């Protein structure tokens, strides 16, 4: 389903940004206008135009704050957050040392934090103990009551940020009476940028201390904690659920079976890597990647987040990220989601393999292009995604749903 660009990478990222309009993270007219000024595949223009939009909207927020217009300030800050993140997205030549990449991501985080402080129920910024350090998180409370509430724990994937969890699931869940704990783990967001921690395949070692932290919070029902993992997080969440049996449910948004299957390369390149012929394999993989915006970004992003110094090293690390050996150990109900036109996984039957491998109660749902939900992680169709997730939670015991509010008396 084409949105605004012929270039698939630009088109998807524009749709991703526009989709957050449901919760104030974008404005459709602004997205369409900025897209009209960007030639397909021109990453310099992409950065320049999205940055200009972010700065203009950020200026609206500053003016609104000066006039004590809280609602207008919050709305502009949420949009500026998304636009700064989107502007930074393709800056992957040296993201840790590129001054503009660092500046844009800092502004993206700062504008969200400012917006969060202006929310009707501001989330609590938390640090979750992890090893010798900590993981950043936002804890969104449905209310201040002491009564036990069902709680969602959310993490993203290969490029998601902590703040993006608000648009993915937290805003919708909080409005429906759920507490939500969003966090970043190794390989993600500020944990990667500031602590230098890259992805690890044993994701249960990340999720278990997060569950410990969640269960220690007042009002969290220990019998109704559900883990939601987005994109690559769909694989990581199911992996964690195979070992973390305190979870009442797990949502694979979307399901990923084996990370190595995602990379399409000519068979001879795989053979070279297996034989240790990196001097031949690496230039070929770089050459393939440079031909498309998407593959160029994906290679550099994956090398960074998985801590690989070369494409060959990346290919050798990816097979460790899979579910074949552990999926049968999952005990909790699992919602397995798939997207008909997924730019990463379409045609690879990842969701079907995850669904088939599970022995626990399971539900498979495929979002289609006809209903507008066929893009990766259903970007542009967040309301459709939420309808599926929260109806499943309401039907699934013991993950359950909040107690319904009493009908108003007449």
C-alpha cells in the first residue's frame, strides 16, 4: 500500500510518523506537506525538511508555553518529538559521533519529556535495575488507586525508542484502565547510545528484572502482567516468555521466527561467510546495500545495534536470535500478529512458524492491506491494532481486562 513516496523506505517512515496522529504525535497535513518537498531517496533532503518541520512545530510549543496554553504546547511538543526522531532516522554513517544525529535525538527525547510533564496523568520516568546499571522506562498509570490493575510491559525492536511506546500502546492502554511500563533494553535507544549495550539473544535476562520492577509497583496485579514486543521485539518477547513464567500473556507485534531469515542475499555470499571469506563477502554486501535506501539503512542499523564490525560478522551473529529451540517452553497465551505487506518479513511465514511452534494457548491474526493494516507493525492503523490487542486481552484469562466502570445512575 503506497502512501506518499515511491521509495519504500521513505514511504514507510512517512506512514509511521503519520500514524501517530491518532495520539497527537503528528498532523496529517504537516506530514503530507513535508513529504512533497523531499525527492525520493534523497536522505539529505529528508533530514533537512523534517528538521525544519520539527523546529517550526517546536517553536509553536515554545510560544504556547509562554502564553500558558498548556494543551496547545503539549500537542506541539508531541509532534515535534516525532518529527525530530524522523529527521534523524537515516543518519547512520556514524550515529554516535555525528553532531546532527546526536542533536536531533536529544531534541526528540527532550520534547517528549516536556510533553509528558504536561499530560493529564504524567508518566513516571524510571530507572530499572539491570546488571551493574539500569534501563530507562516510563511508567504510565491508569489511575492512583491502590486496587490491582492489569499491566502491560512494552519494548520495541531494532530502531524503536522508549518514547515511541506511548504511541504504540501506552496511550491506548492507559485510556482503557491498564498500567503500562515501557522500557528500552540493550541495542535500543539510549541504552545503545549512552551505555554501549548491544542486542543479546537471551532476552529473558532483560525482561526478568523488568518484571521484578513492575511487580514492585503499587497497584500492579501480579496475575495480569502481559509483555508486548514490537517489530524485532516480537521475537524477543516470545523468547523471554519461554523463560519468564510470571507473564500472563504475550503479544508478538509482529511475530519473528528467525532473524537470519530476514536477510536476503545471493547464496554464494552466505557460502563465502561460512567459509570465512570475509574479504570477498563484505564488499559485495556493501555493494548490494548501497543500491537501495532501505537496505543501506538496515545494514548500518543492524551492524550498530548488534555490535558487528562488518556485514560478515553481523551474519554470523544473527542465527542466535531465533525461537526454534525455545518456543515450546512458552506457557502463557500468545497473540501472534502478522502484516500482509510487511517490508521486512512478507512471504517468509514468520508468524505461521511461531504460531505452529507454540504449545500454549495461541491466537494468530493477520492484518491485510485491504483494511489498511498490512504495513509492518500496522503503521498508519494504530486504532485497528489496538482493537485486536485489547479484544484479545479481554477474552484471554488470566491476562484479562480492567473491571468495567459502573454505568452512570439515572
